[in-house]
C-alpha cells in the first residue's frame, strides 16, 4: 500500500509542473528578438476577459496559426492593459474560440491562446 501511495505522489509531483507551464513568445529576429512569457494565470485572465466582455469572434477565411500573416481586412483589437504590460505592444483577434496575439506591424500571429 505504501508503494502505491509513494508512486502516486511521485507522479503528481512530476506532473504538476506540466500543468502550470508558461508559454514563451519570441518575436522578431536576432539581434532584435524579444521574448515574452505568458503565465498560466495570465492566460486565464485573457480567457476570462473574452468571456465576460462577450467579445464577438471574427471570421477569418485563412487558417489562423502561429507564423501566419493576417489579411489587412481583419481588424486587430488593442490588448487591454490588465493583460499585462509585456503584451501591450501586441494586438489580438478572437476567432474560432481562440485568442490570437498579433504583431501589429507585420500582422504576424505570434501566439494562440486556447
């Protein structure tokens, strides 16, 4: 019985960090590359904002994926300040139940928050 409990505890300890991982965004290219980390709490805050504000999703004809460039007719929204100062230089699009963070100058998707 003790072996089972110890094995279960070991699995939980090792699996715990996997559930609380942060996401890192690297934008630009060397030497001007910028790295931004989105903590799990921040991801939750973003999802809550979208839900509570009832943000209407945008229809995008092309597939929205990291690295994709959004067409000029897709309106980019300003990132709210409570999402964190490190995200203030980005814009976002809510589409297909996902928030896509976008580099406004290139319109390139840098992160998808599900």
